[in-house]
C-alpha cells in the first residue's frame, strides 16, 4: 500500500511539475515575443494555475496506480524490449493512441457543452477569456477526471513501448499548451497548408474559445470535419460581446 501511495504521489508531482515547466516556458516565450499579451500574474492566470494544479492531482493518481501496477504486478501492455514488436508498430502505436484519445476527447468535449454540464463543469475552462498558456489543464475536477482516465485505460488495450508512451504524453502536453497560448506558434504556411487542414493548432482551437459550438477536437480535425463542427481558423479576436456565444453563458 505504501508503494502504491508513493507512486500516486510521485506521478502527481511529475504531472504538476511538467505543467508548470511547460506552461511557464511558453508563457515566458509569449512575454518575450508578444509583449503585453499576458499582463503579469492576473487573477485569470492565478485561477488557471490553481485549477491546473488540482487537475494535476486528478491526472496523477490514476497514472500512479497504473505505473505501480505495471512495475509491481505486470499489469498493462507497456513493454520495454524494443524487439517485442515489429519496429513499424512503434510509430503506429503512437498514432493509434493519439487517434483514440482524440476521439474520446471530441465526444466528451461536445457533451460538456450541453448547458447543464457546461454550467457545472466546463465553464471553468471557458472562464479563460482569452486563454493563456497556463489554461491547458484548467478544468473543473469532473472534466479533469474524464480526461485523466484515457491514457491509463489505453495502456491496457494498446501494446506500447515505454518510450512511445513518453512521446504520446509529450505530444499531449505540448499541444495542450500551445493550442491555448493566444497566438499561433507555427508558420502560416503550415497552418493553412495541407497538414494544417487535419491537425489542430492554436488558430483552430482559438475559434472554439471564441464561438464555443465548434472545433471540439484535441489533436486532429477529423471528427470536426466528419460531424460538421469544423469552423476553420480563428483570428485571435474575442467574441464581440466579450462573453462568447454559448447559450449556457447568457443571462
């Protein structure tokens, strides 16, 4: 039991530390390249950090349980011997995990935009107007829990090398932060080119924060395109009334 508790604590500290380092680095980059976009440690940013650190614990506890089960009990399909599966499976397992995670996120994200769930939980995330690099994990605990179970479940059904799992977590972290920065990190020729039509960057996700009822994906625009919820790229301008268009926010 002690080892299990220590594993959960360690993973919570790792997730929280990863958030602070990554979001802090991109917040610093924003201050250096976009002076005035973030106006110091504002009440909004303090709230984003507080909610995100709470989310870190919610993400860290199930991750710690799974890590303990993998090491102590042989749970999960995580493997360390690169020769255990063909080399082509290594990149394919990453893509498969990202696709499954993206599918879960798209449909749960749409569900959280139902008026009742929005008011209870998702309004916390949309309180960041405009979002900053600190908003990547700024979720109500109910929403954080819906996201925290995905990777722990996937490692029980998708064989994945430990380094490939690290790549999945790195992509999740980087895209979560860069999609909320309030400015586009990637060159316009990439964002508006063939690749940008299928992957999500800040230009795409910003429109979700402006208009609410569109652009629900996490990594890819596939589900948005299939379901008719893709509304192209935003211009980083706030909604005209400063509140957004979601009926759940209206008086």
